C-alpha cells in the first residue's frame, strides 16, 4: 500500500494550513474594503452606524448607535414591534427632552412621563404603545431602550386580570 504524502512532515502541513487560513482571512477583510461609508453593516456587528434606521416611526437622534445584540426588532417601517437599544451621545436629561419633544411629531401621544435617574416616557399611537426608558451611560452620554408593543383594543380586559377562571390543581 502506498502512503500519500510520506515525505511531508507535521510542520510542513501545519505551515501550509496556516498560510491558507491567513489568505482566507485577508480575503474576508478586503471583501468590504470597496464599500462606501453609507453601505449597511452586517447584522453580526454589535452596533450600527448612525445612518442605519430600521424603523421610521420613532425618532433616532443623530450620532446614535443601535446595539443590535441587545435589540429585537420584528417588522419594520411603521409596523414594527420589539425592543431597540440606543447608545446616545447626549446626557440622559437631554435625551429625555428629545423624546418628549420628538415623539409627538411622529404621531405618538404622551400617556405618562417620569423623569429621574431612570426616566420613562410612555406613548400610544393607534393600536400600539411605546415605552422609552432612558438611563445615564457609565462613561458618557446615555442609553435609551425603546419598546413598542401592541396594545389591547378599547374595552378589552388585559390578560391575567383575575377575571378568568382559576387554573385547576
């Protein structure tokens, strides 16, 4: 029986594999080199650049980064639901004022507003509700978590209000 590659030792094979892996890595890194700055980033990055706008009915301040690892956006445009985590380059006080000011022009009606170390604004728009929770960032700026969900129709009882029969044991 003939043994293929008898003259190759482990060092030669390892060096060859390392070379192939290095070339593959260089090719992958250069694949995006020709893209313009406005091209969308891959979904695997932890944040997107400020020009990425996955929704159109919630204001996103300039220079804001969307943390895609902590966000969960279902749908898009003006019919999305989920959570969008934003890193803002402004203080939590300025972020609070921004959302208090900018949500109504997008069609959102203020329901409640609480300003403190953690500020929470609640809005409604049609059959959806939005909550904006703003906290100061550890280093500088602030973080806003925008959560949008369906809201019950007028007169509908919310789930778990005790009006249904108790579960049987």
